[in-house]
C-alpha cells in the first residue's frame, strides 16, 4: 500500500508540478503569479457572463417568482 502512495507522490512532485517549480524561483513577482492572475481574469469573465444571463432572464420575465415556485420556500 505504501508503494501506491509513493507512486502518487512521484507523479505529482516529479512530473505534474515541474512547471510550477520553475515559477517558484523567479525574481519577478508578476511572473511568479501569472497563473493566479489568469485564474482571476477567468473568474471575473465568468461572473460578468453569469450576471448578464441573470439580467436577460429577468428582463424576459422567464423566472417564476411565485412563492410556491420552489419546494424549499
């Protein structure tokens, strides 16, 4: 069983996280955090898209706003 978990450790530490290890030792803060900034931008775009979709459905009156529309109400 120990060999199985050591195999998982080898996979992640020595194969999958090698590109991230190169980011750790950069001297530029912006370069080191490039992946974080990419995820923040993707999240912001998704949030704007979600809010625009909610506004579209609200403007078309497609949402059932009756008190009995949902079973948990």
